[in-house]
C-alpha cells in the first residue's frame, strides 16, 4: 500500500508502473469517482511517451493509444455489463487499463489481472497494487 499525497505523485506512480506492465496485461482500476484512476492512467501514458491528451473515455467507453506498448483505456462507468462492446478484442495485443472493472462480469479472470485500488485517505489517496496470480 502506498500513500499518494498529490496529483503529481499519482502521475509519478503511473510513470513508475508503466515500466512494469506489458502487452497482454490487464489492469483493473477501482476507486470512487474522483479517486484518481484517470490521473494514474495519465501517468502511465506519460511513461509510455504519449504526448497527447488523456481523458477518461466515459462516453465513448474506450480509447486506444498507439504508444510503444499499445494501450486501450476503458471506462465502464456508464455500462451495466461490458459484454458486447468489443473490449476483449484488445486483451492479447494491448496493455488494457480498465476503470470500473466490476462491469466486466465473466470477460476476465480477476486473479489473472493486475489490480489497483485507490481509496481516499486524509488529503491524499491510498493505492494498493496487486500483481496477477499466474
């Protein structure tokens, strides 16, 4: 578990994590609205040398980034079930960063995914990161 006090620290954590993740990894990001999930993703994208904007794909559900490690960022907040949106087509050849993963249902085995949980704590956040059980 790691305490993150500021947005800049969350971006730095994302950059750090980008060095650990690879094509085929599925990262499940959980936390309340405003906890910092998309900020963490911005840091990951910075670590992968993406220079464009990174926004939460709440309305279009997925955003694909052609970085040195192809990334798909999904925000499932607006769907009850992610089946049928085509997300699983990216699992093998992209790094998949998925917000609101409880909507995935049976599309993934949660034990085979990275899990990042972000909780509010005082004026910052507590971030727990669990690697997959392979």
